C-alpha cells in the first residue's frame, strides 16, 4: 500500500529544524490516514530516533517520548496535506507551529470565519494570498497553544501587501497579545504553501 519516501531536513531559522516527506497516495480515506500516520512516524524517527513515539497532550498538542519514555524536551508541531507531511522541531519552551496546504476552492467559503472583517479585502484579493493567510493562521494557532482561539479575531495578520512581498522573508502576526515570527518555506513541496510560526 505505501512506499518509503525520502525524508529531508532543513534548518530555516537558528534552532529550528523542519523535516518533511511525501505521503504515499491512497484512493480510500482509511488508506490515506494510514499513509499520513506512516509518514509522520517516519519523520519522528528521523528527528528523534527509531524508538521515539508521537504522543498528544489533552489539548491535542503533540509531543515526543523517547524509547525509555522520557520527554525529548523539544517543542514540536506537525502538519500534513494531500501529499506532504511535515514536522517542525524547536528547543523546549519555544512556541512553534507549522502548516502546509494546497489551495482548495473551499478556502473561499471559510474565509469569513478565518479572516477578520478588516483582513478580508486584502487577504482575499488572490488565491495565493488567501492560502497564505490560512497557513499563517493555522501555524500561529498551533504555536499559540490556546485551544479554541478564534482564528478570525484571535489571530491578527500583517497587511496582505507585506506578506505578498515577503514570500521567503520573515513577517509577524499576533495572537492573544503575543507576537509570532512567521517564516514561509518556498520550493520545499510543489504547489504547497508552508508557514512556520515561532
């Protein structure tokens, strides 16, 4: 059903490591979920060793246990889309979130629930900007670590023009009064928008 794919490590920012791999294709939903689990397990093993296990806190946030049951003392975030899985790793105590997505027409329908009224005009001007807004909000939501944080009003984006001109540069967004640095990772996976928040 699945095949091994190369796992690639990049270091997009000091102290931050991102691991990514392709997800094996599957035509049915349960096969796809299994392929996602296998891809993420491969990333965890590459980053922390073959005995490491992905666990989740009550809030749903991921963490990693070593083979002897100890916490790895790293902050981690996981994302996957139809063909790519990603694992972002930061030193303990460093908030981190990652999101990877392909554009889907459904994003236009959910934009009013994700973007505030003043963000809508600029961030919906193109499919590229809307996708970038979605990945930023998702990455910041994960980094903020606040279950139920409303995406539209709880996470504030920079002006769309700033983010449009900073495809690979660092920009910032805010959530719950905290400022998060954003890094876009271009050219990692074809037609995939990837944002890392820290």
